[in-house]
C-alpha cells in the first residue's frame, strides 16, 4: 500500500519559515517525479514546486520563486518544501504528489500565515 504522509504545517506570522516533509512508504521516491501543490479556500489547486526524477530539474510557481525550495532525500524516502519569507497569500492546504505513470497524493497539511 502506497502512502504519502505530509507534516510540518502550522500557523506562522508573515516573514517566518516552515519546512514541510513528505514521507513515502510503498514506493521509492528515487524513481518518481515529486511535487507540492496547494489549495486555498475557494481556489483551484495549484502546483507550487516540482522536482523531476529523470533529470532532477526543478520548477516553481512564480509567486514562490526565491522563497521556497523543494528537495529530496532519497535515503529517507522523503521530499521537503522549505518555505521562507511566508506571506498571508501562502495560506493553503499543501499536498505532496508523486507520479510515475500512476499518481499518488498525500492527505494534506494546513499552512496558515497570519499576524
């Protein structure tokens, strides 16, 4: 059974940081393209960051470039999203995503940025 479990969300003030983790079981993330999506209330889910298995190339949503960093630690079968200089508009549920033909999703973790 494949599971992606996110952790690290929470409530922070603008300008602060959080690191999200996505731990996988049942698959080896080494061979998967991984991504982080987010969905804010009343909005569509959007791709925040992606790291490809084939080339390890990385892309980011324009609004998070320079503030967010996606990385993977294959030995721990975990993908991270380091989020710095958080803004209120980053408030959303963040989902981990793994794809290699078949796509898998985590359950999501809430990130709230508010003063």
